[in-house]
C-alpha cells in the first residue's frame, strides 16, 4: 500500500521533469525550403562547377535544401523529373532545359501550378517563367567572331565550327552570334560543322574521322572540352601549329578553360559564367517576396594569351578564399551541432539523475514488500512440495501396478493369439468368420504392443533397458520398414516416398529399438494423413550425424500439442481415440539411449515432420552398449499397427505373412473383379486395375509375380498390355494369364503370340484359374533356379541374347563384376545403369535369382575377397578395398558372418594347409 502511495505522488513529478527536458531540448526553427533543380546534364566540368557554386551559396541558408536531378541529355527523363518536382510541390524550381522544344510545355505546366520558376543557362520557348539567369550566348558567339577578325590578317580564313547539342538554345545562339560577327567580311568562311553534343568523347570521335578531308585555319568549339578534343586530334595529325582553336566557358581551376589557354591547348576562350550562386540568391529573393527583374544577364569576356595569367591569378585567389570560407562554415556547423548535442545530453543526464533518485526510493519500498511476500511464498512452497511428493508416490504405485498386471496379461494374450492364428490358417472359414477372427487378432496384437511399450518404460526408468548397438547399413534397414507400409499406401492412394542421396550409410544402432521408433513414427503419419496425401521419409548425411525425417501433410498439431508431443500419456484434444500417448514418449527415450535426438515441427491443417538425429561412429556409446554380432529384430509385434489403417489387411494380417506372391488383376467388370479378389486373396496378395493403362502403371510400380488380365479393356487392350510387359526388360519375367469371352482360335493364337503364358476363355472354373496361376508360379521358381545356376556356374547359352531375362541377367552380372572394386558402387548405381527404379530392380532380381540385389552384390564382393585371400602379396585392408568394401572393419564383419571365419583366420588356415 505504501508503494502505491509513493507512486501516486512521484509519477506527476516525473511527467513534469520529462516535459521540461523536452521543452529545453527542442529548438524551434524556420520551416525548410526545398529548391528543385532539373539539370539537363551534369557530367561535364562546367556543370560540376555550377553545382559547386550553388552549394557554396546554399551554405549561407541553414533552412534550405537543394535537390538536383540529372536528365543525362535525355528529354524524356527531364520531363519526368519536372513532373516529379510538380508532384512534390517544391517551393521553387530551377530548370536548365536540355532542348527547348520538347521541355517547354512542362516548364509552363510547373509555372501554371503556382511554383516560382527560374530558367538558367538554356532558354525556353515560352515566357511563362519567373526569371531567367545566364550569360548571353549570342554575345559570346559574336565576341568570338570579333576576336577572330582581330587575330587573322590573311585574305582567306577557313573555319570549322563544333556545335553543342543542336536543339539546345546555347548552341543555337552561339552559332547565330558567330555568324553575325563575321557578317560582311568575305575573308572568313565556315567550311564545315561537326555536332559534338557538348561532350569531349563525341567531338573527338567525330573530328577524328573528318579532319583529314578539311583544310581549315580556325576551329570554333561551343565549349572548352570539345576544343580540347580538337587540340588532341590536331596534335595526332601534326597540324596543331597551323590551326587556331577557340573555346567557350573559361572555367577556373584544374582542367578549366583558363588552364587550357595557359598551357596552349586553346588559343582563346570566352567566359561563360555558371551563375550557380546567382541562381540561389535569386531563388531566395523570390521566396522572400523581394522584387526581381525577369532577365538577368551575366557578363562575358575574351580570355587569351595577353590576359590569361592575370585572370587565372584572380580566379585562383577567389577559389582559395571560397574554399577557406567553406572550411570555416563547416567548422562552425560542427561546433553548433556539438553544442546542441551536449546541451541535450546535459538535460537528459539531469533528468536521469532525478529519475534514478525517485526510482531508488520506490525500489527500497518494493524490496521491503517483496521480503514479506517471499516469506509467505516459502511456506506455501513447502506445503506444495509435500503434496507433490504424495502425488509422485501415488503415480509410482499406479505405474508399478500397471506394470505388474501387464506381466500377467502376456500369458492369456498368448493363449488368445495362438488359437486365432491357427483358425485364420484354416481355409474353410467364411469371409465373415475371417473378419471377426481378424478383429480379435488385431486387438489382441494391439493390446500386446501397448503392454510391451509400458514394460519398456519401466525398464528405461529402472535403467534396465540396455542398448545393444551394432554397425548396420541404414538405407537397407529403413527400406525394409518402409516396404511394410507400401500396400497400405497403395490401398489409400497415399504418396509414400523414401528419399536419400547416399546409397549406403553405416551407422551404429540397436536394430530392435530403432525399428520400434521408425515404425511408430510411420504409423503416426499414416494415422493422420488423409487419402491421396503423402508420407515422405528423407535421409540426409552430415559430417558427424545422420538425420531421418518423416513428413506428412495430415491434419497437423496445435502449438500446445507440439509442446507436449513427447510427454507420456499425453493425447491432444483433436487426437483422442487415436492413441494412448505412449508411442512418441517411448520413441524419445529410445533415441536418447542412443545419445541422439528427436524433434517435431507441425502446423495445423498443413502437416507434421519428425526428425531423428543419430550420431555417426560408436565413440558416444559405452563399451557395454556395443556388440559386433549381427542382431535380429526379435519383437515381431512391432509391426502389428498396420492393421489400424486397413480393415481388410487387418482381418488377414497373419495370413498375409505367408502370401509370398502378389497377383495383379486387370479387369474392368466390377462384379468379376470383386469375385476374383475374394477368391484369390486367400492364397495371394492381390492388387487391381480397371484399365489397361492403369494396369501397365501398376506392373511398372509394383512388379507383381503374375498378371491376370481381361482381353477387352478400356484405353489399352489385353494384347497391348501383354506386349508392353514382355518387351520391357524391367517386367519381361512376369507371367501373364489372359481371360477372354472370345472362343476364336485366331484370338487365342494372337494372345499367345503376344507373350501370354496361358489363355483362358469365359466362363471358366475358378479351380482351373487357380491351378493355372500356381503352375505358372512353380514354373517361374524352376526358371529362377535355372538362372541362378546358370549365372553361378557362368555357363553361356546361345539363347541368352534372344531371351530378355537372360540378357538382363548377363548385363546385371557383368555390371557387378566390372565394378566390384568401386566402393561407391551400390544398389542405386545398378538401378541407374540398368534404367530401372530401385523397387523394379529389387523385384526382378528377387523373382529371378531368389535374393536381394544388396545380398547378391555383397556375396560377389565376398567371393572375390575370398579368392584374393588365397593368393599372396595383398594385406587384409588392400583386399577389403579391392573388393569394394568401405572399410576393413566392415569387411571383416561381413566376411565372418558369411564364412564363420575372419579374413585373417581364413588366410592362416590356408597357410596351415
């Protein structure tokens, strides 16, 4: 209460102090004056001198600001600048027109808008302006002519005139004045003109191409820079002594006309004052309402060898004084700015000290109040801590109870699962009975999985869950898990992709634990992604870590849910009924046992991305956490969550494990298609398509073991489908059975010629179709053994180049044999070389050789290594790299797993024999 009273008394005083500081620190000033200057060009020395004169004069007015816009000799650009100045409503506008004709209407527009207007240097074609300031260009031209008449005494003087911009008024007036001055004297004749456009470069280029054809005595350049160009050209042509050069501007300083006359670059120049300082003074007089004349003419004079030294000395003296004045003004401005800054700082420091004093008094009062409050809070915290300990003890007792009863559940669950599995194997069960038994099996498995998760939690809490990390190839491991979800993804039109750049990455981890984590994350993704959505798994490798990202575009999570995603037993408001809150919490604990990390990013209605990061190498594991044996995933119940996504697959989850073969049915009749699905699903995994085009797509993507197709199909008929399958090396091994209602012998012959293994006409007996499928699959197994033996023994066959399958195996084996020593050569390399996807290559090799591509490649490398070990001269490491293994340690592990001996032991056994 005391603190509140102090605050009520102090805050008005603080407000008064702040207001006083503000009043003292603020300084009222005159309103700013904005002067706009539309310059036709600013890239020559005369224009720069004009700007310097303007800024020097402007320094005497502390409330004026000059804005210069350079049109760069472009009428359109200058017109745009004048419009911008009108729109900005500048206080006064100064214009030096590029060309009078195009720019005049917009000068009039500015004048009519009420903006005072000064024309400088170049004239306008209108009288609508406030004032004009500049030298009389006509008089300058006439003065040049008069000086020439005085300087030349010969009977004939031939003149070259170098013009400025032909449309600008200075050029026009100087030419008129020059002609007027020569009038009546027949000895002087202008024999040629060149358009230099006021620019040194332009005049130099134009004169350089014309000088050889001209016989001249005098060059009259409309400015000094073009005269300088003439001087340099004449020097190059060795004609400088015979030709006189006159310029216009007569600027002081380095590079100016005065210096050029002094150094003999020009024979004479005629003063053309910039009038920059006069223009600023005139502008300020107009704005202050003083009476001004409309026309302000600047004086000119001839500068030649007789007077140049005197004029140059005077000009240099004036420039020196101007620079001194500018330095003094700059110092005064800096001192004034420093004074204002110090005054403001002084006021602020004074106010700050008062404020600190007041705050110190308030702080003392608040600290006293806080001490009293802390005493009360400490008492309450002790009470809360006692209550929290009671809650923790109660939770521990409950969790121990659930753990104990979970152990008791495993025995009856085993007694339930065993008979249900046996019943599902029986073929005389009706569809309804199988669905009901499947439901029992699914829920029993789900209950078993939840019990195992709860028991894992207890093991982690009691430090009894031990990591058994071994070196594993991560890509193959993840692909095996992802493959379990492909049927579900296809059934629900979900885009399931496994993306990775590296073909193989060796990582140390516990296969059983990481299998649980990845399967749980994929299960969560499939739970919440909608039909036709996507689930993408991406693996990226860093220097010391490997990241596994699982991303979906499902419903996503709220910010609150993201914060608690890995909390035990937490279930988001929108996810109730979708889980127990065990899976993600267990996944986090398992990853932390690997000294890795797991994180989640999610946005509602956009999607979710989980990132698992594992460390490379095994230095982060304890010795007791490592094993060099090849562990197997022993928890078969890990993968039973698939049933939650597809009722049909749930009801036959156990049976599907025994279905080694996948059949594709291509049939557009809905009833017949459903009949075939129901009949064949008992024996095979069945996928379907309703058109020939869709069927071909399924063949290429799924690579089934056999295709049953109707002859009459939309888009692509059965004949076309079979021909496409048999002519493609990726699918040529797949047997095809064709169904048709046509009994014509010609159709049957065409079907067999297209490559179909069996042709069955409708109506047909299901037993006949079933026996035909089984026969074709048996024949395929026989052929698989033949190919395996043929490629194992390396026998040649005259039919090898005719049979696509034999040709494929020849290429496959040759590709592997030629790249065994390449450590970067892997499954991805083989699929890329053969023009197949990873799935197509895996299915084809599996169907033809009975093993995976990775296993075949690994066996080939081990066989080569074994052969090399029988020779002499190579070390174990050299043999490992020569056989294509990434490291000697991995080679030793793989060699021992296959031959039961390490490479060293095998080599020693050869020596002993």
